[in-house]
C-alpha cells in the first residue's frame, strides 16, 4: 500500500531507476516538502524512489488515511496542488536541461538553485554548505563524477567559485549566472 510522506528534517533525493539499475536523480527535497502524492491521486505505483542523503525525520500517513482526509477536508487536497505544480515544473525543467543544456550550464543552474535555497552571504561571496559529493552532484546534473570535478575546477579557474570540503563559495555571481544561459 502507498503512503504520503512529509519531510520534517534532513534531505531526501528522489531518483528514477531504470530496469537495468541505472539511476537518474530528479531533485532533492528539503524540510517541509512532501512526496508520494501521485499514487494517492491515480492509484498507480510510485514513479520514483526516495533515498536519504542525511539523517532524516519523516512523517508518514498511509494512503487510506490521507485519501479520507482529502475527501473530508477538500482544503487539504487543494493544498497539495502547489506541490504538484512545483513537481511538474521541476521535472519539465530537468527534462529540458538533460536534453538541451550542456553539463556546465546544468551545474551552474544547480549551484544557483542551492544558493537561492541555502546560500549565506559572506565577505567572500555566497557560501553553500551543501555537503554533496561529486558523485551526488553528477547524479543531479546527469553526468559522470569526473565531469563534475573538471567543471567545478573550470569554474574555479574562471574565478566563478571556490570549493573546499563540501563547501562552495560563489565569488562571481554574475559569471555564474552567465553560465546558466549557455
């Protein structure tokens, strides 16, 4: 049976697995986001898997309870619509990026997204403590770990950012934004 999940703490990555066992990261969820809405609506299997990236705290309710709640209180179902819209926009953006954008553009977009969500302005620039490995980043941008390492090094050589042990400091936001438009 299906369930509905609300992420209270930590990070969860949603991934699509192929029949051959290959994995495509879809995106990362943060606290106060929820997932597995689709099976509640259409009664089909889960379209993706959830993988914890950190220690997490998750609230879970089963399909029957959530469906009853939505029927009794339509405002609950209405509250899910913005999440569904955001999910569709994220997936549309990902499909477009994977099909049309090069790795450096996709990586720049990912870094900017994290900067908007978690960035902290310091005297050195915008600092991210995202704690993602190069392998995890590669999954998110649809490439190999080695390509992520080379691209981050290129960004460093161009003076766009500085990396150190799971931390990224954006030193030239304008140049990074230009990378997203290539």
